[in-house]
C-alpha cells in the first residue's frame, strides 16, 4: 500500500513539472533585467561622469562618441559571431569590420585615457564604466536574440 501511495505522489510531481517546464535555453527574466540594468548603469555613469568632468567640450564629445562606437561595434560582433555559429550567411568583410570596429573603439579609449590630464581614479572610472556598458550591451543583445528565437520556435509549433 505504501508503494502505491509513493508512486501516486511521483506521478503528481511529474505532472506538475510538465506544466511548469520552461525552456532552459530561454534567458530568465532576472538575467534579462540584470543585463538591462547593467547597461543603463554603465552608460549613465559614463555620461554623468562626462557631464561633471572638467574638460573641454570637444574632449567630452570624443569620449561620448567612443562610448557609442563601442556599444554599436560589440553588438555587431555578437551578431556576426552568432550568425556564423548558426550557419546564417555572413560576409567575411562584415565579420572583419565588426571586429576591427570593436578593437578600434577599445584602442581609441585607451589612447584617449592615457593622454588625458586626469587623476588615475577618473581614468579608471571611465574605463570600468565603458567595460560594464560594452559587456552589458552584448548580454542584452544575446538575451533579445535568444528570447526571439525560442518564441519563434514555439509559435511554429
């Protein structure tokens, strides 16, 4: 009798799991939210730092442009790498240019910070907020693409 009761409990547990099963490849809402939050924190911190910085307007524009260039280029790299891994058509030119743009944005930021007349703590702040923004942009783009891919597969069923 006890075995029968245990098997009934196992069946109930299994049926509950089937109803609440989520695709393990789909990003969780917590990870999506954390990625967006990191992108906003990094980007806003970088911009607030520029706003409060004691530097010429053209220098502020340089750093802001590098931030935008870096964000765009890493999203482009993430997309091109993902397209290649999924077997989607990708030209070598676009793939190479996206990597070149990413490396160029990092090199330009490093050169600008190296030659800037600011405290090391300020240089570190800009470097770290740039790194946070760039990493978060990659995560946001990946989450968006993963969620869309899974939603498309579900809608086809």
